[in-house]
C-alpha cells in the first residue's frame, strides 16, 4: 500500500568532505530509490553538522567577511541537496523511473523564548586556545565554551522546531509526484516577527525537524535512520534486548528509565514518540538505511505507534 514517508538521513550517509559526500550519496540513493520503486511518496531530510561547520570555518578565516550562521546553514542545504538530488535522480533513471527530485531551502520557526537560548550547548566551527576564544568573544559577542579538553569552540542554542515554513511547497511537490529534499540540517532557524522571518544562530536537531514536517504534511511514516537495525534496551550489555513493535506508552517508560543516551539515541526516540503520538495510524520507524524498505514492510526495525 502506498505510504507518504519522511526519511531522516544521518550524518554517516553524507560524509565529511564534498568529495566523500559525492561518493557516499550514490550509495545512500539506492535504499531511498527502493522505497520509491515500491510506490511510496518519499520526502528526504538530512543532517549538516560537518558541512555547516566547514562553511562556517571558511568564512571565519579573516580573508572574507564573516558569514552569519543562518546563511551558512542555507549554503549547506544547497550543496548537500545538489549532491543528493543528482545521485537520486541518476539512480531512479537507471531503474527506468522518471520522477523529478527537488531541494527546498527550508526555514523552520523556533520560539524566541525557548530555554535553549539561555544556555547554548551546540559546538560549531574550529577550536581556539583560551586566549583566542576570549578575543573572539570580545570581538563578536559569540559564546565560547571549552570542549572536552580539546580547546574552546563557539556554541549556539539548539531550540525545538515549531513550524516548517515551506510545508505547503513540500505538499504541492509531493502531490505533483516529485521527490523532495527538505529541512536540511534541521532547517534554517528563524523567529517570526510580524511578517518578518529573522534568522538566528542556532542548530535544530534534524530528527525533531523531520518529525514536525512529517506531522504538517500528514505523513504515514517517519523513518529515522541510524547505524543499527533496531533500538535496544541495555545497549551493549549482556541483557541487551532489541525492540520490534513498541507502544508509545512503553517507549516513554523506557525513556524515563534512562535506557537511551542523550547524545545519540535519545533525540531519535523523542522525535519518534512525538510523531507517533501526533495522530492515529502514524508510525515512527527507527532502523538502518540499508533496511528501510524492509522496515516499511514490517520485516525489521523498531516500529513505534499508539
């Protein structure tokens, strides 16, 4: 049965350099093309951590004017989308499937009163010594924090997404039979001020943004891709247990018990639970990229639903 699916790609699907990315996306395109070949409408989201950091560093060299961080995010959406859409188009055409693939530069509204702005925690850009960091902070107003004993880095807030501005554009393209790449890097964070959208220096978690988009376009499935085939309780321990079909209530209990690491699986579980709770019949699937098509068929992965 045809499903509307939002797929959130992890960073391992993109690589760390433009050259590495171009090679990796050719492999990434294959499992996504499987979903399309199975007859589903697919919307693709992705991270941008290494890419936006690289762009930010390039514009912080002193050789050119500094580029505001929201604009760095927009640039990363453009060049990641360029690589992804061409790789996917090529893969689809090789299978005899002629469907347009489009990248949308996507803005995502955040709340200016989000508590995350009071305590920025997301490191971006290069490392500095303490003295260099103090100088940068004085010159720019950036918040600089020590990062795991490796030096000081700029940190920005990671607020929760509220609304995807271009959701109707995405909806129109899907109805036209197109494959859409959107909310790249979690989207460009913006704050609404009347009719104005003002970009802010922040990083939105791509899984949360994918979940909000999936709600807004009434998707059937949110697929959050990881390095593992399923979510586990007691991961890496002797009593490790892999999860198959899980209710929202049980998953919330597992979160309360502290089964998922805050820096890795927890945000994926939180985003999955939020989407599954947002409407009857909505399913969040957490699995690996290679197993996405099998997961939709119920053959593998962790399925979270009401």
